[in-house]
C-alpha cells in the first residue's frame, strides 16, 4: 500500500511491471489484485526500492506468501 506520506513523485507507477499502481484521489494507490510485490519479475519490489520517502509498506490487510504471489504472477501473465 502507499501511505499518505506519498509526495506524488511519479517514480513508482512506471516501474510497476503489473500496472498495479495508479493515481488515486490524493496520491498513488496499489491495486492488491494486480500487485505481486514484483515476484516473477524482480528480486525486490521496484516501487519500494525507488520510493524516495519510503511510503510503501506491506499492507497488513493483504499479506501474501511468496507462493501466493508467484501464483498471482502466473495468473496475471497467462496469455
């Protein structure tokens, strides 16, 4: 999730391989149905590693195991 500390710097949205990040009413938001925490794409979440204000913690309402994230990655990338 992205917290209210977000400064709308536009760094996170273009680096998300699943297009899970979009502008919300006041700041960027992450769609948990699309977010795999970059599992399947990168070794670490790109939005978290690039965020200059560290406002992207794991959402306690959407904690997923690496196996669940990988399964979601496979579902999202099926053609």
